[in-house]
C-alpha cells in the first residue's frame, strides 16, 4: 500500500513538473502569440462592426491600418524560413494595404475588402497552425 501511494505521488509530481516546464518553454517568446492576438482583436472589431451594421469609416480605417502595421511583424516575429510562409505573409500585407487604401465607408464595402484578407488568414492558419 505504501509503495502504491509513493508511486502515485511520484506520478502526480511528475505531471505537475512537466506542465510547469511546458509552460516555461511556451513563454520563452511571447511575440508570435501577441502578434496573432493583436490581429485577432482588430479583425474581431471589424467583424463586430459588420455584424452590428455600424461601419464608421474612421474606426474601420483605424483597425485596417493597425492590421496592416501588425502584419509587417509576422515574418520577423515568427522566423519561419519557408518561402510559402513568406509568400502568405506578403500576400496578407498586400491585401491589407489594398483594403486600407480602398477606405471602405459602408458595411458592404468593408465586407468586400475583408473577404480576401480573411481568405489569406484562413489559408495560412490551415497550413501552419
């Protein structure tokens, strides 16, 4: 009985230790997650504006410019030396630039501007997530 209790205690300590080590390793470079969270926030705000049908041109432009700015951090932050990844990141930057330049003032225009951006995001997330 005593041996079984010690084995169980050892396993529990091992699990807790493993979780702590994995969390420490994951926290080494918080930038990739921060970039994705920032982009997710701005995309979420734009989608919420579409859903509520309240597409204020100034707010839309602000979020599009923030997305465009943050997208420039993808390549240096993730450090993935894959040509397909770099092409996807560059395509995202191009599509965000086109969306920002188009300055959508209506919800229909915003939806049209976000469609290619969303497709690029989806493509990259399916491949690299």
